[in-house]
């Protein structure tokens, strides 16, 4: 049983830990890509995780620092290694970045206790020496020491470190014109990229080899690698990589003398680097554009773009780039028939190359100075710089440059009258010329048919890329269209449902409003309908309230159904012959509106006729309260519907007080000087006082002195 459990543990543990290990490996590769794609953004992300003082002198202090800040030692060490490396990137945008890198390298050296750590430190030191001092020989020695610390890659971190070292070492060999060594390391760099199986790193490696072969005029091979880089980079959302590849294509087209295509890609790359705020590569774009114009003999345009590149390089303080621009400006002014201006720029370039110990650039600058001095017939300068150029070329085994330097020296010595030295120099020239002639030719440097094939492949690849982008866009459009259609359908269904609900609710609301205007018991037009009617904008000129005295309990005496039928008949008769509208206030009490003012007694008589016709044997007396509107002569004073209703109630009460032997009506008319306060709350109190004071004129069909107005039963307000 125990053996079974152990065996099960051995099977399960790798499954549990392998996702964790894979995640850590993926994170390392992602960080490498972020560093290469956007070093400034990578720096910000990194520095935000370690915003504390990074000072330690030994492993004990480092361990304490890691513990205090909540890191493991390995995690903090890895972050500091990344930080030191990003400080050495040319476009990170940090003040005193190299000095900060130096301090961090010194601290990391104190805790470097594994071959990996020691190799990493040596790689950082080599990078620092190359960037800070341009001492490329020492840089090469440090890189090689770094490689010796590592065996074959056994993990992702070691593979990434080897991948970085081979790229940087190959680049230093390229700068120092050691082409074969550079190619060896660039190929190693490419193999490790494929071993890492990451498209971005593979595309960069292919592009690096494309650049190498392009600079060595092996355009067929250059295009092969660029085509592969473009193929691999398709679908990667990496604007920096895309801009770099675009710049590299501009250089290939420039060297193939396809001027329009070169300018198109160079300007496109420049736009990309402007958006990324990458001045380093933006300067390179300006230089490529300048060289395109230079190769076409358009020297003024070339000078303009060289000056643009120079402004950018001065801004970022890159002395080597400034020296190269001075050299290019010297060449442009010389070809533009301005040799004196050309010589000024070449001397400036010479000074900076000497300061930076850039012998690989200095050899070409010395030879170009000798050429310009020849044009100016300054034979002493020709001889001096020809001699310097020859020694530098011989030191770097540059046979073509040695021959060119000897040609200028021979010519200068002859004009200076030093015939014997001229003959000796000429003998050297013949020896090296024969040696150059005996060197094997590189047949693959330029093969027109293969080159045409690669150009077609490049164009096909670009068309396929464009088609892929178009297909992706079409697919996205289709997906967006389907989503939009579904959303539109859903919204339409919701809108239809809302419209139906609104229509149903509107209909229900109208029904409820109509029902609210009816008397809840009889379902005939009632109090609310009457109030709304007299409160309408178009006010009725006369309103009335009638008491069927003796029939107030008709609903009890007749029953609800019979009473409702009689009330409906009465309302129909009133509205057909007399009133505009009639409303049931309660059993035996009816309110009416009229479309015009009419005689009050005649109105009462007409109502009597109607009641007698409907109920000839009933003992009913009529008491009518009636008023003409508006009540107040001051039209600016608006009385509410409730006030009008209250006045009518008081009129009916006054009519009832006259007795039941006859039919009576009572009406009032406020005098012109009557204040609106007579209709204020409590209405019965104020209106009765106004009547007694003579502010209101009372009319009735009997002796108005007999009217007994209802008394206010509440407490009079003081």
C-alpha cells in the first residue's frame, strides 16, 4: 500500500509543478521581449516593483534587504539583473543610466555565487565598456569570459542569457569589422531563438542576419532572412519590431537602387519611431533617406537629412552617431563641390572618432580626408592622412582600404618631390593590388537571378501579409456585423416589448384616468370629473349644484341597480335638454356645467319638468345652488376648482334653508371691490362674513333674508 502511494506521488507531483515552471519560463521570455520592444516601459514596470534603496555590500546584507522588502533572494536578484541590463539600453530615457548600472553591477558582483550569476555580471560589464568607452577589444574579451562560465543551456534562463550574449558579441564583432566572427555569433543567436520557440525573438534574429548580409552586400541572403523575419512577425502586435523591419527593408531597397521603395519604407519607419518616441532609430531613418538622395546625386537633399539626423543625435548625446553624421556631411559637401566645407566636417568627425577610439570608423574618415585634401591640392595633408589610413587599414586587415590609402600617398609624395618614397609606396601598392586580385570572389555577393527571385518572394510575402490582414479585417468585420445584428435584433425585441408595454400601460392608464372621473359606486360621472371640468383652461360660464331633497336615500329605498338606472336617465335628460355635463356627487346631489349663462329661474323650472317626467309621483323638492363664472372681476386672481365646489355647496345649503314647500335657487355675485380673501380657507366662515358685510350680492327666488347660511363649526383663526 505504501509503495502504491509513493508511486502515485511520483506521477502526480510533476503534473502539479510543471504548470508553475512553465509559467515562470513564459514570464522570462515575456520580459525579454518587453525589454527589446520597449525598454523605457519595461524600466517603469520594473522600478515600480523595487522602489527602495538598493544598497548592500555582501550576501548577508542582501539577504536582510530581500527579507525586509518581502522578496525571496532569487526573485530580488533576478529583478536587479534585469534593472542593470535595462540601464545599459540606449533608449531607456533615464538620467545617468550608465553610472547607475555601474553601481548596480558592483553590488551584484558581491553576491554572484553561481556560474550563471558570474556570466551575467561579465555580460553586463562587457556591455557597459562597449557603450561607455567604445573599448570594443576589452568588451569582446569580457563577452568571451562570460560565455566560458556557461555550459550548454539546461534551462530557459541560461538559454536567454546565451541568446543575449551571442547577439551582443556578434554586434561588437560587426562594428569592429570582424565579419566571420560576427556571423558565427549571429548564427548562434538565431539557433537559440528557434530553441526558445518565440516568434518575436526568431523574427529579430532573422532580421539581424538580414542586416549583416545587407551590410556586406550579400543582398540575396539578406532578402532571404528578411522574408523569414516578416513571415514570422505576421500577427505579432509589436510596433517597434515592425518599424525595425520596415527600416531594414528601406536599407535593402536602397542598396538595390530601388529608390522609391526605399524612401517609402524609410518614411514609414520614421513615422513608426516618432510614434514610439525612439530618437535612436529615428536618426537612422533620416540617415537612410539622406543616403538614398546621395546615391542619386541629390546632394542638397542628402545634406538636409544628414543635418536632421545630426540634430537628433546631438539631442540624445550620442558622440559616435554625431561623428558618423559629420563624416557623411563631409562626403556630401565634397560631392557637392564644396571641398573646404567638407574638410571642416571631416576634421570634426576625426576628432570624435579619436576621442571614442573608433578605429573601425577612423580608417574610412582618414582616407576620405586624404581624398578631399587631394582636391584642395594640400599634399602634406594628403600624405599625412593617407599614411594614418594605411596603418589603420593594415591593423584591421582591410586590403581595399590599404590600397586606396597607398594611392593617395603615392600621389602626394610625387607632388611633394619625394620620388624615392613615392616609388617605395608604389611598390607596396603593386604588391597589395596583386594580393587583392588573387583573393577568391564571393559568388553569392550578387546574383541577379537569385536577387530577382528574392525580391519577388519579398513582394509575395508582403502581398500575403496584406491579404492576411485583409482576411483578418474581413473576419473581424463579419464578427462585428453578426454581433451588431444580434444586438440590433435584441434591441428591436426590447423596443417592441417596451412599445407594447407602453401601449398597454398607456391604455390602462387612460382607462384608470377615465374610471377616476366616475363615481365609484354608480360608475357615472362623479366628483373628480366635475372638478377637472371646472378647472380646465376653457372654463364653463355657469355651474350649478342641485339637491333632490327627499331623494337623498334613493339608493337605499330603490336598491343600487334601480337607483343607478334612474340617475343615468336623469343625467341623460339634463345633458340633452339643459346642461353641458352632469355629475353624480352622491345620491340626491348632482353638479352641472353649462355652455352659456342662462336665467336661473328658467333653469330651475326646466329641471323641475325633467324630474316630474322621470319621477311623477315622487315627493321631491329641488334646491339649486348656481353661480356665474368668473366669480371675481379681477381675472388675475385664479380660484381653484375646490373653492368653486365649496361655494356651490354653500349655495345649496342656503337654498335648503328656505324650506321644502317650493323649489328654490340661490346664487351670489361678489362686488367689484370684494377681496379674494373672502374665498380663503375656511370658506364657509369667510364667505358668510362677506355676505353679512355686503361684499357679496345674494339672489334667490324667495326672500333672501330668510336664508340661513351654514355656520362655521371650527375655531376661528385670529
